[in-house]
C-alpha cells in the first residue's frame, strides 16, 4: 500500500537538488503495518527483516521526511532560478559555458519529474528509481554532464586568464558548451531508447548495458537489492571530482572579477554536504532515514545561500547601478596580464580522463563498501 497525495509534488520532492540522488520509499502508517503484517516480523522490499515496532518508527520518520520535502524541495527551486538569473547577468562576469551548464542542470531536475511518474506508474512494485539501475544511470549521467560542462568552462577561463591568453571561446560564447550539452542529452535519449526497446514489456528489469560493462568482483557474488552498478558509481564519483575542481576555479576567478566570488564559493558548503549525504546513503542503499530527513533541509539552505552569493557578486559589480556597472567579461580581461581580449582553445581531454580514472577507482571500492 502506498500513500500518494499530489503526485506532482511527491515526484518533485523525490528528485530536486544540485546533484540529488536521495530517494524516499513508500510511506506506510503504523496501523496499516499492524493490519497487513500481524506477525512480529516481516520482510521489506530491500530484503531486510525488521520487527513491527521498528518498522513503525521507520515509517513515522519517513512520513515526517515527506512532510518536510513537500515544502522545502519546491521552495528550493526559487533560489535555483534566482541564481540562474544572476549567472546570466553581465555584471557577475560568469563564463558563458558555465551558465549553459547550470541551465542544463536545472533542465535535468525538471526532466526528473515526469521520469519518476513514468517509473512509478509502470509497476506498483517500483518505489524508487534505484530499482531500475539503467534509468538511475541516465539521470546521473545528465547531472554529471551539466557539472562537467561548468567545470571545464571554468578551468579554461581561469587557466587562460592566469596565463595572459585572454578568454577562451567557451567563456565568451554560448555555442561551444551548448553543442556539448546537446550531444550529451542526445546520447542519453539514444541509450534510453536502446534499453527500452530491447525489452519493452519488462524494461524495468533490463540491466545497464546488459551487465556486460560491470567489472569482475572477486569474493563478492551477492547482488544487493538497490545496489548501484559500476558505471553509475563512476559518474557519481566523477561528478564529485568535477564539483570540487569547479569550486577551486570559482575561488581563483575572484582574483580577476570580484572578491565576492570567494564568498560565493564558500556559500556552496551546504551543497557539498548534500553531495556527501547522497554518496553515504547510496552506500547504504538509501536506507538511512536520518539522512533523508537532513537532505531537503540542506538542499533548501544551499539554494538560498548560493542565490545570495550570486546576487552579492552582481551587486558588487554594479548591478542595478549603470553608472558604476562593471563591463562584464571585458573587466576580466582588463585584470589579466596583458589586458588583450583573445579567444583561445581549451584542451580538456586529459582532465576528463583523470576525472574518470578517479571515478572508476572509487566506484570499484564502492561496490565492496555497499552495505
């Protein structure tokens, strides 16, 4: 039995965040448990035996989590859209490719809303997208793509200005990173279609790439319910790697624009904690109720904090005051070594390889650490 009041709100609650992967299982009241499971012990969907009182406490905590998420997740989108607006303003001097990546991140969040509705309506037994690993991979891949685009755009911009080479094309034009984002989204559509049409009647049970890309795991023959696949772990960890590098570049960007960029970087701390919660809870197959309760709070606080940070930069650079307004990215060039606007071509292949190598190493470890 599942309680569902306003499917859109629940779907939104399940999926919204900067890099969200926390899921909330079905919420079953204590009275229902006592009626359906009169015995003192029963087995849940995650193959964990719990006593009725224990499950009742867990259910109550989950319902409390639902009450929080129903309010905080939708409220968080206000700060997210506000931050997106200020990233696009001239005064904040944000590289254009970074703005494109952030918009792609918002689009991924919005696409997740119908995704959860489709998954949950396809089968009454599916309570979480974690039960369809290839769809979880698609979502993770899109979040990785949006963060990766922001990261490499910032790396190119900061590196070029520090070397005195001016600004790269991805900093002054929308087109380079827009094409990359379109490629990633097209790739996801193709992979999704491939997984669905292989087994259209029972696509929920289709393994990610048929399971052929999973590495050998000696001394570990048991597949746990809700466990992430190797590729899904790779993109999770690679996304964390990109996010950390992006924050480092944001801090250095403040040397050429406004010192408020460093404040903006520090205000990403709640978002960093959200990422940590996501990874820890995935290691426990999203069963730690306390982390689910904490997640929406940090998401909301993080969205407001970063919104304020972006506003502080724009205001410091003269937003709302045309007489003292900074001349956008031209002001960045004036603070570079030679003060000459150039368009240089950034190289990101070696960085992307190192990001994947980091992700693969921790992904392999995560398979063994999953509880």
